[in-house]
C-alpha cells in the first residue's frame, strides 16, 4: 500500500528509463543498472605494450553501468583503430587521447 493510494495525490511509480508504470516496465535488469554518462568519470591513459606499441586505456566506465560494446564501436570508428574490452576498461590501439576525449565528452561522459 502506497502513501495516498486511492486519493488524487496517488502517483503510481514510473520507471525512470522507459517512462512506463513500474508494472508495465519493459526494461531489463541490465538496463536498469545503467548509469547516465553525466554521472560517470572516465580516466584516460596511455600504456606501452609489447614491441613498443601504445594503447589508449579508458577506465572508470563499468560494464554494468554502460553498454561498453557500443562505446567501443564509437571510439574505434572515431579513431579508425582497433580496440578491445578488458573487463571494465576499454583499450584502443595507438595514441588517441585527444579524439577519445572528444568522443566521450560528446556522449556526455566526464573525462579526467
Ligand atoms: Zn522501464
């Protein structure tokens, strides 16, 4: 029983994501765990790999809170480079700090 149930002040709880009533919500548990990009801070750094290769590593965006495959695809396209998901971080081959910062900011993430 909710407070004000059955009165004009009774506002049924709605889902923040799809805007439907909680009872009609179509969001999966995974979607509900998502966090708005504006509330997340991505950290960028360069790492040296074997054979002197450089990769740009993006940390701070977890797999639970984000659609990492989608973010990775955007970054790969923007940089024209390959990349992978390593647990809760993304790796893009090469030094793409500036472009990745631009892309993440465009999506709405805060970047350190
Ligand atoms: Zn929903």
